[in-house]
C-alpha cells in the first residue's frame, strides 16, 4: 500500500488507529520527524499490521505511532527540515506519497 492510499483511507475513516487496545501517542515530535526522515531517505519502515473488523473497517494493531507521524506531517502539524507539508518540495511530497508500505491485514474469518 502506498502512503497516499494509507492516508486517504485514514482520512475517509476506512482505517482507524485510535482503538482501545492501542496506547496513546508516545513518540515525541523528534521521533515522529525521524519517521519522515526515514521515508525521505528511502529507509523501509517495519510492517504495519491491521485487523479487518466485521464492519470492514481496518483497525491498526501495530504501527499507530508511525501512522500518526505520517498523518501529522501531511496535515501540517509537524515540520521536516523546518517546513510543514504544504511548504515541502513536491519532489519530496511525491517520494513520500509513492512510498510502498508493507501492510499485513488480518481478517476475522
């Protein structure tokens, strides 16, 4: 799954990262920026594990901290190299958006 697809599904409510079994956000802003830095440098992120519930919604089992870092950057809530998303060069935005993530979807069946 590409990051742009992941973000769109989160935005559209098809992926939920705030489920009861997940802990609160513990990554500091500095650590969240390191997630973005990894993407820009082409360093693969660990796999994301999602659970498809009986309503067809994907719930994040593992990867919430990384997802929230990505989401916060795209939504202009954190800076990378002193720039929020909308100020970031389109070359970097495209690289992030087109990055493939390893996503494992577990099913209720």
